[in-house]
């Protein structure tokens, strides 16, 4: 697939890195020549220097024969204009834009054919807010991901010593929760993936990914993880777009405090929230944290634009007694370094938001994509189309499907019915199939399985 990416910032670089590894023809456009050179030195792609909103620059980038345009510059207006030009002048079939301003997001007509012709508008701040809200609802989890209209959930937890299932084979899971059908789709032990089977034994500190119907997921988690008390008090460091969205999403159900260093921004925040308490100050100020009873906080979320501030304020909050700390960290090397240490969850914004983009890049009909373990693995929701003659999966039992190593079909959603996948489960047309992929290099093989062909049999 030929893809033009506009913008070489954090999101653009992450998208490029993910798509280059899947053998796509990538061209990246940005006004910053130095940033493009660094990207070209690291990745096998083409770069063009210039404004993404200029037709001549888009032409040089190869928009005329591109299959997909992804506009993720820092400017909403540039992204919108680029999509319009791509549609009207270059006939690019699919166009995705990163949009931050609520004025645009609240008016769907802006993205329609009569105006800017955007097929998919993505707001990274809202994606991250939703991601963190799910972590608040499941305080024991490392990741909480939903599929098939929230009918199925995939939850990653760290197994604790003394847990009911720790030290026992996975086939014992049914004995512990006899009334719930669930599937352990992956185990990561010391960062190495283990393909689970019935005889696999969970050890303390394993990172375990469990798939179950959303209504049953808490009961399954109790077998792997000591259930924390519910979150009641939340402190947010940073009153930017994410901090504001998060405060508004949580304030009706939790006691929320927001710390923001910019006084003018504090005034704006105070006018935009209903119940949350807005504080003017520095989240790395030990005295301020002590005054605001940081030791009584169930969750501390550092979501400023500064990685170092997020890291330091989270470490300080943890040392002063905050039960759980979450830090937003842009640099991937920092995320890998800090995850599982004193910072409970380190979130990479680019990795958390890239799934929305990947769902539109995957070949075959892919309804949802979620990046796991900071991009090392992936879970996707593929829809089985065709019939027994034209599909590699329809009419076959799962044991008959030639899955690449490390790929597991975890569940099948058929209408309103959630079916945990077993060896004798048969795939039917229009099933939503939840697939876990331990190694992203096998993604093209998985995509081919769900592509409709002619006369495969």
C-alpha cells in the first residue's frame, strides 16, 4: 500500500515506524528538514520537505497514486486542507486527519463531502482520555481494551504471588470460575512472549492478557490479581487538553483535583469543570503535594506535555503514598525503562492512539486494532466475509485454520453472542473474530486469512 503521512511529530513518526515494518511504501512530509533526516536515517521511507497544505508538496510526495493519506501535523487547519486537496485534486481514496479542536469535532458536517472530505477524524487527546478512564475503572489492570461494541474485553494484568491461579496450569481456570468462559491469549514473562496452552503455568509477575465477555471480566481478573479497592480520589498533574478532558470525564463519579502551573490556564480550567478542584502550582512541588494529601490519593495521573515532569511528579507522588501512579511519556525508550518499576503504568500517547489508524490500514475488513505492550504485540477484530469457497476461515474449525506461530483466535462475536474460541469452534460468515498477534511481523499473514478471494478451495 502506498501511504503519504503528513507530519513527522510523535504521532507521525510512530505511524511511519509501524507501517514501514509491514512493507508499505511510505512518504513523510514535514517542514522540519532535520526531523525528516533523523527519520530517514532510522527507517526505510521517502521524505519531502514542505507545507502539507501546498498542492505542489503533495504532488511531490506522490499523492496522485497514493492509496491513503494520513494528516497528523500539529495544525488542524493544515490537516483539513490537505484532506480536501487530496480528495479534489489527487483523488486519494482514503483520508485520515488528526483533529484536536472541539469546534471541529462537534460538527460532523465539517468532515463531509461538501466540505473537507475526511473519512476518519482522530482526536488523540480523546483517545487517551478514554484509555485512562478505563484504567480508573479497572485499577488492577495494565491495559483494558474493548472489541465488538464493548461486548468483549481484553485485560492485561500482572499476576501476583499467592493468586489462585498462580502456580497452576491454565486448564484449571475453568475449575476456579466454572460459570465463566474466558481465554488467556498471551503470557509475557520477563518481556518474552509465551504461547499459552492448557498446560502453561502462570508465575508471579507474569504479564497476563485475558479475554472474556465484558460482563465477566472482573470475575476472571480475581483469579490472577488481588482486587484493589475502588478508586475514589484522583489527582491530575497537568491542565492541558488531556487533563481537562480527563477531569470532565471523571468528576461526576470521583473526587478530582487538577494541578496546573499556568495561572491563566487555571482560570480557564475552573470555568470549564463542574466539580473538580483546580489548583495553581507545580506538580513536582513536594510541599504542595503534601498539602493536598497526596498520600490519600487512589490514583495520580501525570499528563503534562513534559516527559521529565511527568516522570518526576509520578515518582514523587508514589514515594509520598499515592496508591497508583500513571505517567504519560512520549519517548518510547523512557516508557520501556519505567514500565513495571515505581511508575505503575507508563503510557505512550502514540502507541495508545495508533490503533484507530491501523484499523484503516489493515487489509481485509478490520473493525478494531489495539497496540499491546508498547507496540510489540497487537490485538485486532477482523470480520469474516465471503463463503466456504471464497474465504480461508469460513466453515472451518479453528484447529483447521493455518495460523502463524504466536497468533491465537481468542473469541468470536456472532450477533449479540460472545463465543470463547476453542479448537472445535467454527467460523461463520460475518463473525467478528478477535485475534491476538504476539509478533507484529506475522500481521500480513493474518490479514490474508480474512481477505475474500476467488475459489480458495
